[in-house]
C-alpha cells in the first residue's frame, strides 16, 4: 500500500501527504464511526434488556444446548470480530470488511448484553439467571478467552516487531497475512487451554 501511494504521488507530481488525504475519505470514516457507535450501544442494550426483562424466555431458548457450546460460540464471534477489524487495515476492500466487522461486532455486543459481561460476571448472572447462570457464564468465558488470546498475540507481535531484526527470517511473522494466521493459532491454543485447564468448567458447572 505504501508503494502505491508513493507511485501515485510521483505520477501526479504531488506530495505523498496529498495522496493520503485524497484517499482518506472523511465522509466514509464519519459514517463508519456513527455505525460503530450504534453497533456498540444498540445490540448490547437489546441483549441486556432481554436478559433483565425477559429472563425466562432467554433461559428457555438456551436450555436445549450444552453450556460448553456457548463458550465456543462467544469465542468464535469475538475472534472473528477481531479478525474482521484487522482485515479493514490489511485489505484494500475496506468498505466490505468494515461492514463485515460492524455486523460481527453487533452480534458480539448482543452476546455481551445477554451474558451481562463484566469482570465479576458470576455474581450478576447468578442473581439474574439463577439455575441457568451457567449459560451466561459460558458466554462470558468465551468472550474473555478470545480477549486473552488477543492480548497474548499483541505481546508476541510487539516483541517480534521491536526485537527481531528486519534481516531475520523470523521477521516474516510480523507481516500482515502471517500475523493473521498466527493470531488464529494463538486464539485456538488459548481456547483449548481454557477447556483443558478446567478454567471454563469452574464457571460452567
């Protein structure tokens, strides 16, 4: 992308800064910001409203499923949301990926609302859902597991970025698509650790 900007600047006889300003699309950025704000507030509010005002209906809807599957559901949606936002910066089709990211983010926020997501979630879910609290707890575990995977990836990525020399073969790990694959692998490892270590089971049982 940087080479394309420089090439366009040289071809048109203008500065790189001018080319970047022309490609900034401030209107699209403003629209995306408004949609992102809506994706944060509306789905979460709707999910929280259902959890607090229609608790019995939500509980009946979740009851047929295995609570452990809720961990995977919340983890998958949250992880895909992170990946979609990453694609916004990696791929030239930013509008398409922006819409995908907003859709997934809306779904993720709805799940957070249903699960009453917060750091001490097990107290609130027990009060609201009672015997069905394990389903909400599972959704919380899935969200926080994905967030933990992202945190691990960021630490690893920054370590490689600032410590590995550009001439090193390990520097390939900092490239966009390789980073995306690495992120996916780390997320899967963290998910398996959450299952196998018994951390997920503490809140589900």
